[in-house]
């Protein structure tokens, strides 16, 4: 088992409870995501990640002081921001700083997310910039380049935004994307989304209720029982003729029983006036509809009409039916 | 047992969310303002200086020192900066300066240096003081500290709404992720831990540059950084964070023309007051003493 963060930080004062708690927490981490690597695997990942980062680009050279973090130690590097990566299957982070005289430093953060689905997921969290044509999906803006390829998610930015730094950021991104040879699949759940009106860059793949709320606030409580054992996707649609935004949230549970329970919890809290139909006009005069379909729960928010909400649910169910064939 | 109110998007649409949130936080809906005003006010000092950032965007050490000296002296009703710090610290104190090293917007090193200088002036030996953030649990000075100075920049934060004084102590626990639930509402409990309890002599929020908006956990975005050129200084971390949260809100309104909501409501600030009694979050009970250049101060 890998060395635990706790052992290093509290070792000055051995305490049985601390040791027991540390072991339990580490065990829980392994059970939840299976993502704490064993030493041999960890070493292998470290070597592989090292090879993915160039030593020099555009006159910028690595400062030779790479930093490595795992699921537990990454809090030291980015504090609470680590929660996003931890809510996916994050395994390791390698941070490399590039320097050039009289130029702002450039920082690369290379995340091994454990799977391409999770690399895509963490990438999909924020796509407010422009596509840069790097890797399997990218986003550039505000001096920051983000992209994913295979099981890796990459974050490149300059400490000050200058035209030349932006060029190097782009060049660095392309070099790293070239070094990552294996591409990966997007989450299968995405293929179930109806295509009509879908805004492709609005798709968010997530496992955490907080991340649903980041993009579409539903409730302070986890009324849909979203968690590590569920897979969920939120997508935005433009509905003609007014081109209002409608949101579709699709969650896959482990069992039909869990799906039904989540559906009932949602309807009871969010649509209490429609416990049997699961469809209602909300205070903004738009429509919300929900349905449980075997292991899935489909919810449409802010549809312009009840018929439109129902139509989107049926279109999603059609996709589910085809998948089961 | 009273059933807990679940807040949904529909509460916002109905406009009932503030009542709902107030109830869930344990804030009485029949809040009596005159009663609050009768209570003693908490004092915080807002000091600003236009010259603290030069034309090249560099922070000027000597101006930061002046701002710190004047701000702390105002807070403690003193004139001489050295005497002021002698009121805060004894030469026998062991002093930890809990800073913040978030690489994109850290505590300015100029501010760290200004604080260090005054701690030395107060007679604390150099080897009895330390500045640290992420290594504090392994830092002997922090383990043995008799006094803490809490200093960090003000910014929005993905999990807690606002990254301020209360949140800056999260590195005093080895399991920070256990404090991220429910919008980080339990953060104030860290202030009750033996390493921390009763030791904080001064809190300083650096407003030299603030980040007033951000999306997502990495959340650094230069478009939403403001050169506010100020310091907010006080003894009550909750009061500082409450004023800080209000400032960030006003900066968002000024920038976007609307009150654009954060990823998370800074619930932990209110919880620190209402539940954990760490300080005062009601802005009606906070007296902001303004010193220096106040153009565009918003507060």
C-alpha cells in the first residue's frame, strides 16, 4: 500500500487513533475509487507521465523541479480545488514549470485521471473558452489552455498573459498531445443524449451533486442520490423558436431500485404537486419533467412546454431502448 | 425533531430562498435590527493606497509597510507602529504567520515581509517565528506557537464561496477534505483545535488584488482580478470575511452589472457566527473604519 499522507504529517506524535483513522481513510479511498496506486503501479505511472512532458519548447526550459501529487497529497498543491479531480478517478498529478529569461513562467499540470471517461469528465467541467484543436477536446481563454486526450487531462498556463506566452502555451499543448499516443473513448452515457438542439460544448459528465449545481442549481441537498456509484450527464439544448435553454440531466444508477428511489426523492422534493405524473410547470413558467427507466433517471428542466419536455424524455428513452437491443 | 428544509431551485424562482436559507442556518426570521444595533460593534480597518501597485504592476514594499502600520495602529488606537505590535505580541511569544501560497494569487511577499519586520520589532527572535502555509503541521514553530498572525488574499472559492480568514486555517488539519461538505460549513470548528484555539492575535485580508469571480475549482481567471489596493485588518476573522464577501459581491455587480452568483454561497461565514460563535457576520454589527484613498472603494 502506498504511503499515506497522514503518516508523514502527524508522525511527530504517534497516536493509535490517528493511525487507525489514517488506515481506515486510506482503505476507504481505495474502496471508493480504487485509485490509490500500489508502489509499482505508481512508479510506472510516474515514469510514463514524465515522458509526456517535453524538456524544452519555444526557448522555455523545464526548471527540473517537477512536483508529484496523488489523491491525498494533491491538497497540498491546490487545497480545495483538489476535490474536483478527486470526484473523478484522479490518480496522479505532475506539475512542471517552464522558464525563459525575461518571460513569465509557464506551468503545466498533467493529470492522470485513470480513464478517458474521467479525463473527459474533468475537462467537460469548464468549456467557456474556444476550441484550440489540441488533443481530443480543448478550451483556451484567459491565458489558460485545457485539453484531454486518452486518460490524461492537461492544464497549461502562463503566470502573466502575453502574446508570446500564449504561443508557447499552444505549442506546449500540441507537443504534450503528440506524446500522449493513445486516444480514449468519451463516456458511453453521452451517446444516449438526443441530438436535436444539443449544444455539444455544454455537455458535463459528472459524479458529484456539487458539480451538477455548479452548472444547473437543483438543490442544496443531494436529492438525486448522485455519487461515486452513479454516472451522470447534464446537457443544454436550444429550443426553437425562441431558442430558450432547456436542460437534460441523465443519471445511470447501479440498480433499477436505486433509480426508482432517486426518482421518488426528486419528485417528492422538486415536483411535489405532481407525484404521479412527474411533470409540472415551475415558477418561471417553464416545464420540468422526470422519469425513471430501469437503471436511469431522465429529467428535463426548463422546457418551453410540457409536450417539449415529454418529447425529450421519450427521445432519451428511445436511445435507451436501442442500447438494450 | 424539526424537519430540515430542503432548498431547491424552485425556492429561488419563488423568491423564498432567503427565508429558507435563513431558517436552515438557524437565523431567526423575526430578526430585530434595533436589538443588534444595541450590541457592541466589531471594528475592522479598511486601508487603501493607490500607490501600492506601480505602473508595471509590481507591489511596492514601502507602501505595503505604511499601509500595514497605519492600519494596525488604527485598529489598536495607537500611533507608533512598533508600540502597536508590542501590544499584540510579547518577546517570549512563538509566532506563526499563517500565509497562503496558492500559486496564482498568493499572499504578497511584500506583505509577509512587512509583518515579519514588525514581529521582529516587537522583540520576537527570528528563530521563534515562521511563515508557512501547507507545511504548518510539520513546522515546529507552528506546533509550539503561542501566537498566530493570519494573512491571506481575498478571493472567491469554489467549495466555500469565499476564501478568507476562516478558511485559511484549513491546513491546520491533516484531513482538509473532511471540511468541504455542505459548502465548507464546518470550517470554523478548526479554530477550536488546540493548535489554533485562542492564539490568533491579528487577521489580515490582503485586498491589494482580489479575485471577485471564478468558476470551477481551479478558478483563477485574470479577467476577474481587481487591483483594489487595500488591506482589511481586524481581530475578528468572521467580521473580516463577512465584509470581504460583501466586497466581492459589490465587485461582481460593478463588473457584470448584476449580482452574478458564485459556485457556492459563503455559508461557512454565517455558520462561523450563528453556530460556532467564532465572531460576527452581521454587517450591521461591524464598524468599517476607512483609512486612506477611498475612490471606488464600493464599501
